[in-house]
C-alpha cells in the first residue's frame, strides 16, 4: 500500500540550492517537517539526475519521506525513487504506470477543467494543481489559476491534491481552505538562510490550519 503525505511538499531547485546543496536543503527541510521531496531540474541530463538522486536516496533513507523525480522516468527507475511527477507535456501517465509498476507514486500536473476531467484515478495517485501564482522558478508555466481555480479543480478530480506555484508561509490558510491536501514550495525553503527553520514555520502553520479545516 502506497503511503504519502502531501502536506509540505518540497520541490528542489538547483539554482536556489547553491549555498546549500540540494541534499543539504532536503535534509534540513525534512528535519523541519517536509513530508515529500521532489527532484526537479529541467536542464540536467539523465545521468546528472541519477547522480544527485542516488545521493538524495542515501541521505533520506530511514526518514519515511518519499523522493519523487520530476519528468525523467529513466532517472526515476535508475535511482529507485519512490515515484514520478509528470506534466501534461511529459510522458503519458499510463506509460509511466506501465513502466514503474503499481507500487510507485505517480503525480500529475493539472491546470484546467478539461485536463482535470481526464485524470484517471486508477493510474494517478495525486495531482499537482496550479500554478496558483506566476513564479520565476518555472518560467514556462501555464496561466495562474488562483485559489478559486484551485478549489474548482479539487472538486473535479477528487484525488489527493497539492497546490503549487509561488506559494509561501502566508498561503497555508487559503490552500487548505480550498480543500487541498498540501502545498508545494520552492523558494520558501530552497535558498533560505535557514531552510530547516523555514520548513518548521510552514509545517507548524499547516498543522494549525489542518486542525481548523479538516473534520
């Protein structure tokens, strides 16, 4: 049985992780309360992703926090990662499931009603909904949907969902009020002088907010 917690989903950014490496940032964030980690580097080769992925898997062993690879299924398989996250322009989720097997986590990005209605819950384990706001860490993103758009897409998909796109500590309340299971953050942790402290603040806000919005 796949088990994962989307509450505080860290997306690693290699450009922001220059003072602290991606491994150091991930471990600090996990110590602060991050519940999932995604390795995302759109410009890295598969070999480079495999190298950093092996380092992350070794460091994260025993934490119980899943490592998800963005887009590159060959890297995800070689690393032995816990799962793969794909966008609408990446490989089809059915192909990902066929290659990864039933025991791996598959996440799918959605940004519109039309896309949300096509998601197959027998293939996909969770959806990443956004972008909530425009963000410089992903310049090729689709138009921002805001919190109203987030709430609408959550109702359509009925799958576990994580909001993404320019989210910070201040956005914890509206994310959970919209019905999401978590929020994905990049610069709110990556590149911060104290990533563990930043994660702790967000995790504490999530805990307080979830107790208010979850029966």
